[in-house]
C-alpha cells in the first residue's frame, strides 16, 4: 500500500512534458508541430488519464484505510531557517485530484472539437495542460510556501486562458481585471503566510496547526495578530473563489473560450479558494471570529450571486453568477464548520456546472453557425429560443444540469445543497432564511436561462429556422470567422430586434414593449415574405458533433449519480456513507472522536420544504418567460401584462429597481471605478508628481546649480588680471553694501 504513496510525487509531473514539448515544437519545428497538432491533444488527454487512474487508486486506498502520507525534502537550509519541499497525500488531496483530472479530461476531449479550427489550437492545449499541472501541484502541496508557488501559477494560467483571444479588447481587459483582482487577495495571502511563520516558525501544515492551536488556547500569542494573519489567509481564498467583494473578475472571465469557463468554474481556479479554506480549517476553527466571517462572506455571496444572475442576457455570464452563488454555499458550509458538506457540494457542483458550461458551448456553437451572428450575439439568450428542436441532446444535458443546480432530487446537487440548508438552521436562523430564499432564486434564474434558450418559438433568425435543411448555406465558425457572404436582410432584422430589447431589458422586468414588439413582428413579416423568399440560403442551428456530445453524455452520468456517494447509510447510529469514509482522516483532525448520527426523517422533512421552494422558483420562471416566448403571434398575452393601475405601476417600479440592480452588477463595479480606481489613480499621479518634482527635483536642482556655477566660473578664471580686479572690487562692493544696510 505504501508504495503507491511513495510515488505520488509524480501526480503533477506526468502531464508536464506536453506544454514544454509543444513550446519547443512551435519554436524549432513549427510546420511539423502544427501539422500533427491533434497528436498533442491526444498526448495531453492520455497523460492526464494516467494521473486520473493514479488518483483513483489513491482515493480507493483513502476510503479503505484513511492513511496520511507526507514526504519532505530539504530545499534550503540557512542557520535556523529550513525550507522543505514535498507532497502530502490525504483524503482532501485524493478528492481534489480526482475532481481535477476527471473534469479536465472531459473538457480536453470537448476542446479538441470546439477549438479545432482555431489558429491557437496548440497554444490552447499548452495552457490547459499547464493549468492542470499547477492545480495538481497545489492540492498535493505539503506547506504554505509550496501552495503559494502553485497558487500563483494557477493565477498566471488563468490570465493566459481568459485572455486567450487577446486581440479582442474586451478579452484583454477581462484577463487583466482577473489578474489584478486576484493580486489583491494574493498579496493578503502572502502577508498571512509570513505572519503565521513569525508566530509558529513553520510552514508545514502539521506543525503549523499544532503550534498555532496551542498558542491560541494558552493565550501565548496576541489574539488580534492571530486574527489578522488568518484573515489575510482567507483573503486569498476570497479572491480566487470569487467571494464578495473580490468577485468582480468572474463574469468578465467568460470572454475566454467556453471550455476554459467550464474548467475554471468546475474544478480548477474557483475550487482553489475552497480547497485552501478546507486545508487551513484547523487554523480557522480555533478562532470563532474568523469562522463567523467566513460564514458571513459566504451568505452574502450566496444572495448577491443569485440576484445578479436574474437579469443577465449573456448565457455564460448568467452561469458565472450561478457559480459565484454556489461557491458562496460552500464557503457558508465551511464557516459553519460543515467540512464534509462543503466538499460534497464542491464535488456535485463541479460536474453539474461543467455540464452546464459545456452545454452552453454547444448552444453557442449552434448559434454561431447562423449567418450574421458574432460571438457576442451567439451568447445572447434573447436571440435564441426554440433550440430544443434542433439540439435535443444538448437540451437534455442542459436541462439535467439545470435541475441539479436547482436542487431537484435525485440529481447530484440536491443531496449536498439540502444538507447545507439543513445545517444553516442550526447555525443561524437569519442565514438559513437567506439560504433557503436563495434556493428559490436559483431555481428561478436557472430555469430562466433554460426557457429563454431552448423553449418557445420566437425564431427571428429566418423563415427556415424550423430546421429544414437546404442544399447550400453559409455559416460562421465557432471562432467567429465569416463564411462566403453575409445576408444584409439578417442584419436589418437584428437591428429591428434591438428596438424590442430597448435599454437591454427583458420582458420580465420591462412589460411596456408590446408596441415595439408589434413593430418587430410587422417588420419581420415584411422581411420574411419579401426578402427571404428569394434567398436560396437556409439558416438553421444544428447539433454539435460527437466529440462534443460525448463529454456531455459522460457528465450527464456524473450529474445523475455522483450525489449517491454522500447519501448517508446509518449503521448503529453512525453515518457510514462513502464520502464520510473518504474524509475520515480530515474529519477526525477537525472533530476528534466525533460520531455524528444522521436523522433520515428530519432530512426528508426538510427536503420536502427545499424542493417545494425550488419548484416554486421553477414555476415562477415558467409563468413569466414561457408565455412571452411561446410565439410572436401571441400578442394578446403581452397586452395582458400591460394593464395599468396603482398596483401595476408599483410593480413596474419595483421590477425596474430589481432589474437595474441585477443588470448593473449591483453597482459594485461602478463603485470600484468611481471611488477606488479613480482615487488610487489620482493618488498615484500625485505621488508620481512628488517623486519627479521633489524627490528627483532636489538632486537635479543641485546638479543644475553646480552646472550653472561651473559655467560662470570658467569665465572668471580666464588668466587676465583686469578681470580678477574687476570681480574683486565687485564682490567687495556687494559685501560693503550688505554690511552697511544690515549692521
């Protein structure tokens, strides 16, 4: 058994040759490397599969024996300072490595087709491989310094991947925003690491936990300083896992390719923050103030993410805010001390959200095949509708992922999310009310996404959108390159559609659009009858190829059954589910001698309530969005929404406030720009002025004076006695005048 632990150091090293060989090949043999580029994708998937099998074996060993193995080797020794480098294998490491490898393999298979025509195909796989390597190195790290090194590598890779299409200004800005925002948290993390070393004299987790906990219990360390150090550690997790108030980078990160969004949101970057808090929970748990802060940040993020998702029109941004809200649930669980439940939700959410993002990528792919659709338009849910007829497999996958995130049994997220909701009642009734209300909001905005994308018949793209194929058609590739030509009438129709979507508002928040909708309908019928009849081109969306559909099917299986690993089976009053066995070592470290029982009757009673809230959110979304998008002809229903009256006016105002708050991201970005960025920039300009004019001005001034004096003196020392006598009597006269007037 120990042999497999001894060789666990190869986990982050196995995929390492791929990015280096790709880089070397592009540098020295560019033609051959690009010609056989599919080979590099296969190599990346193959090596990561080996890591997955290795991680699976470690996980089985952890479930059976709950063994902790740590290897340390000296890195540098200087007097009393010793820095060691090694790896740690425990239940948390095995869970995270399994999660990372399984999701990454699925995403890489998907990416082979999704990115097949992109010129940066090789660069994409090099970045992805190094991203996975960095994350695997992070979860196997044995000390804080090692974690910080891989933490920064993960941030660097995310910067490269978010800005993969760096020629687009919006993508370049997004990766810079993600990088700078995470630097704020990372600076806090570095300060926290140094502060804890000052207190404990160690970076190793075992020594760190033991010494710090002993010092806190015996009051041998300043409590305020201990709180500050742990808070700074938590700040790094806040930025990485997009918790309030450092969440602003997450929706902009959607400018990267969709497989990147799936990987970042499922198993890598945002999971790193949850992993860090879980790894350092023995530090946090002895300071109740920090635990309460973690729970508070978590519940604020839960509610904020859900409200900001309500009015988004971009399908990927809506899913990004959903991720933010679900990460808030995980952070809330960690703050409440529910270690097992937090990791359970991390697992179930990872597969469900990967399914949703890859499903959205399939939708975007199908929309970008339509003539005239730029990447921005292909992600706009209000230019979709009725896709269930054309992408049935994607529709089923997206629906199952949606139901899972909503917490509908027996899908994955139901089991984990419901336990978080139940534990919240024990912790705080206020937090519980917010968490349960947000569960309803989650169901509402998730089904809003589904209904706007797949249901209804608002097919404004062309007359043959119903799916009838033609002998010829013009398409746009997944990467936004136009086909043979663009149909001008299609752009005219899209321009008219902007009238309907005036001020970027959707029908739920703006009901005063029936007149504009009539104009759109009339204009659409005119274009449809007069213009498109003469076109031989047929515009229609179609299902993705098998390489993209296979990962969706695999994720459907995970989403349907992965939740069963955490279903509790009571044996003599002891919880004996697979996940609890898996996490035995970590749970015993946090809660020694804890044999908590599980009450099925209480769980089922609470589940009825939570599922009822979820169904209420689903039916509310169906009530508001299904009728509106059922048909262009159904204008009577739209008129029914526009009845005036005092109650109606009040509802319009309230809906407008909710919409403005949600669509404008809670005005948080505006606040940062107005009060932080501008002030910091003004302060920087002031400091720059002081540095140039004062700090540099003083030595520059002395130099200028010396130069001036020297230039003057060279004319004095000319060797002529008459000149010397002149200056002598001149200075003597000045001296006498000064003496006369001031004596």
